[in-house]
C-alpha cells in the first residue's frame, strides 16, 4: 500500500512526464520515469509476507490497576527464516500498541518474547493482534500484516484490606462461620461438589447421578445484612478523572471486605445495580469484574437508585467532596448504618446525625479512616 508520499511521488511523476512529453523536453520525462520506478520498487519491496505463527498469553489475565502484567508471544517461523524486526502488539482500539522486538528466526524455529503491559488504565483492554509493518527505505510504500488471535487483559480496581463494619443490628447470632451457609438456612444459591463434613441431607442426588460426583446444595442465609455500596458516577461530579478512579477503588475495597466475610453485597450507580451477590466464595471475583467497566456517564443521581432497593444492612456512599449530605441523611431511617466516603474534599463538613463521614485522599487514607471508625463502634 502506497503512503501519502508514495501517492504524491506517483502523481508528480505522471504530471512531470506529461509536461515533458508536451513540451518536448526529455529531462522531465526521465525524472518522471525514475520516480515511477521508485514507486514500483517500493511496492515490490513490501510485497513479501513473513510466514509466522503467533500464540499469545497474558499473565495474569486479571490484575488490579497498577499491578504487573506481561504479554507472552510464542513466535514460530512456518516458512523461510525471518530476520530480526520490530513489531507492535495492539493494545486497545485507540492505541498504537506496544513495541515488541522479534528476534531472528530460522526456518521452523520458535522464540518466546515477553514484554510488560501497561495497567494504569482500568477496563477490559484487548491485546493484539501482532502488527508487523514493512516499509521501503524511502517510505513510499507501507504494508501492515497481522498475526495471532487477540486476548483480553482485565485491569480491575485496586483494593485495600478493610474490616467488616457491623450493621448495627443482629441478624444472625453467630454470623457466617465459613464460606458456606449456616446449616439451618434454606435459601438455595448454587450446586457445588461435596466435601467432608457436609450434611448428607443437602446432597442433590439427581445432579450427583448425572455428573458422577456427589453434589450438594449451597444455601445462603437470607437474613444476613446486605452491604449496599453506592457509587456516584455522574461526570459533572468528577472533574478530575483520577478522583473517580479513587472512588471506584474505594467502592471495590468496601465491597470486597463484605464479600470476603461471606455477607451479601449490592453495588449501585445512578443507572441501577452494577452487581448483587448473596454471599459465597466466588463473590469477590464477581464484584471486581463488574466494577471494571464502570465509567462516568450522564444520568440520575446515585442516591435515586437507593430508594428502589430493599432497606436494611449497611449503606456506604462513595461521593465527591461536595457530597449531598442532606439527601443522604434522609435515607438514614432505611438502613442500620450509613457511612459516607468523601473523595478528596476541599474542607471538613459536619456529619448529619446518624451518618458517619470519612474523608480520604488515597487508599491508605481510606484504610486508616476506616480503622478509626471500626474502633469507635
């Protein structure tokens, strides 16, 4: 494929040849022939296609924002040998990709190339395909060829360990004692494999006969208090993108703390539920995956969605510094405990009665403020 310079050279050569022929001067025609020859030679230069087979791995496929992730390319030459070259592995639709140095390969040879992937941007980031660019020395022609199937890197929110705050009301005398439901509950959640110690009355015989493995019903205690995490996601509330990223990290930290203790969790934005779990060993992964694609978008206030959910348990509102404390205080009667997390506020504010107000500027500050709140129970 000709570059703009190549097309310009071809067009200029054609005009120069026509002018030389019209005026009867051989010199312009000679220059025009040289220009056209250079364009043809450039196109032929980029015509050969390296025969490569590329297999891609991402390790790990899920990382927290800012954590390390690497791309691994297994490159095999399926034709003649390939001289060393520089390629680019695609990284999202709007990125030029990551430069990857492909070493010299003999015919049939395989080399493994490892490179670091940027993880500063949260979201589902497509990685690949590998783009090999071949251009002539004069940059008159350029041809891009793609190799390998794309993969997806999931950059999830960062989290900081937090303790579980009490809801303020005893819904279960002993609380969750394991990653399974207490024995007396009867709300079906899922099927899982039998482990030593499970009650035989919970075995699901039809599924066990079909799979050849003992399967038991996993039950949840519907009376356990739900932690409702409300994330304000309107763009006008977050003029600084970094502040919204910190807000998502804070919401993820609170949700993960409750899920780790096997309590139900509900995450809301102004558009409604983002995730809702009932307590179980896989909830942490589900919550982080659901929060990964959340971005600021116009819509109703997050507090409007709270009025449509069942009351009870703890309410944690993650909001900008100018949080609507008056509206939050109006929800106090519907929940056992209300906590407002203000991201990088301009100054202190008076907490409404019955509402705990925590100001923080980073995740370490959130962990310290949360610890102080826990000791003041």
